[in-house]
C-alpha cells in the first residue's frame, strides 16, 4: 500500500472530457510552446503526451473513487494513527474527507503516471482559447512530471519496496520529484516576469505566485505542511543539486540515487556527502502493553516528522534546532483493539553527543509544556496519558502510552539491558 501522501499526489486520474482535436488552434499552439519551453528549461528532450480536460466535478468524483480504492478504511485509519500518536492531528479528523476537500478544491492539473496522461482542470469550467499565467505555470509543472516519467520512471521510483510504508523516505523521494518540477516552473515564471514585470501583479491577481500553494480554510496544519514541503523544501534541495555544476546533471543522477531521508532534503549537504541514516532496531513491545495491543507501525520517524512532533509544544524555531542533529531512529505505534487507545515509542541516535544533549534538553521542555509541570523520574503524566524519556550514552528513548506504567514498560523494552 502506498503512503497516503504519495497516493494522492501521483495516482490521480480523471475521465477525458475533451480531446486535443477539440482545442482551438491557438490553444493547441500555446500548449505545444509550453512543452517546448519546459524541455528547454529542464534539458530533457521528451516526447509529446496525451492530454485530458476533466471538469472539477468529474475530478472530485474520480478522486473519491480513487481514495476508496487506494486508501481503504483500515489503511487510512493506520495513517490516521501515525499522526494522532505524535500529537499532530485531532483524532476526530477524517483523513480521507480532508484530502478529498483539499485536492478537490485545489487541483488545477496533474500528470498521471499510470496512464501517462496530462490532466488539465480548467479554472473556469471550460477550456478557453488561451491559458492564464497561472494555468501556464501549472502546465509547465505537470509537463515536467511527464518528462520525469519518460526519462526516470516515476512508478518504479515511488513504488520501490524501500519507499512504501516509510513516511519519511516517501516524503524525501516526493521532494525530489516535486522540487524538480517546482524549480522548472519557477524558472519559467521568472522568464515571463523578466519580459513583462506586470506579470507578477497578474499572478497575484490570479491567486498564484510560483512556488506557493493555497490551502482551503480548515485544513489541518500538519497535512498542509506535509503537502507543501515537497514543493518548497524540495525546490531548495533540487536547487542545491543544480548549483553543484550549474546544470541538471546532479538532479538527473538523483533519480538513480534518490534521497533516503527527509534529513537529506532539509540539509542537502548531507545528501551530497552521502550521509544516510544510522540503522536502528526495536523489538516488538506489544506484550509489554498487555492483552489486546497490536503493533501497527514499525518504521522511521525522520527529522521532518520529529520536528513537527516537537513543534506541537515548542516554538517551531526551537523544534527545528533540536531535531537538526537527528542521525537515525526506529519508531513504533501500537493500537488497542478496543478503546481506540494508542501508544508509541522511538529510539533515536544522533550525529554527535552535543546534539543529543541539545535534543534531550529540548524534549524535557516539551514534556513540561505538554503536561504542565516537571517530570518525575523522567516521566510526565496526566489523566489521559504518560510520556517517558530515557537517556543512554548513545541513544534517546521516548515512549507515550495511556498509563504511566505502560509508558515505563515501553521505555524499558527500548533500552537494551
């Protein structure tokens, strides 16, 4: 099963409601010119692609069917638990409905790597004889995906066994793909604005500035940040690769050797230096929690999700700084069959001892803020849950569970004797 974000970003398709021969000659010429410009900017001489023009309502209906098929309820609940365990999402949120609303309102175009079709969703409900500036930019972005697919194979990249079921690695790979396309559309935007400075005002008037995405009111912050990060953080990452030789060679090479962690995207110098994650293992601790508990996640948390977790109780700048020394981790989530209760634990390792100490100091502040007081024996608790921190010479262990005894049991399981 694909990661939720991956499935929604790359497996979207819609019925064709207009064919290329239904377009005006002027619009056909404009789209061909945009494809030529994209090839030149990206330095990939790909072939033409089929186009489709679904209405927004048809797109929404197809998205609902796609989510039902690709994200069945039990799998959506597992991803929901991932966010809820880390304090990132209100338990009452329906993930599938949120994503349907988010994408149904915002999607203006997408490339479907299954059918290899460029989908253009007309902003006005029908195709005009020309594209607005924002529609041109979106077209360039999505045609870049078509070129990526032709030269690098998006499905093979995104559906690798190493990527699926690992949210952090998935986020890193998507950042390469979306950062690449965002960089190309930004170059196109800058070229347009350099020829006509008033185009910048026109883009503002159309509600789009290149590189920025708008989200519907009420979108849970974590889902908005997770959706936007591959575009904005990915563009910084891709730009860093481009600047190595002032050409696309390093970016092209990254498709054969994609980033494996969000840390590499956040700190491109670590990717360029070949610094990957330290492998960390944890035994299944279901037995320590008692009867009825099941492990539903055994994965990597990664720097990006770690700092988002920290930011639920710390200023974002402090959270980012504390997570920046991340070297590797193992993260497990447990669910109780009855009662909708969750527990989790993680074992983290660090790039250097000072960074471990910095994180542990920050996490103590996290615990005090979250639970409203100092720890007792490195644990914080209230009537709903307990959080424990255990420090060893080479790792930091954290566990949260519905009771203090359960959190202490998890910490004990995660610290080797």
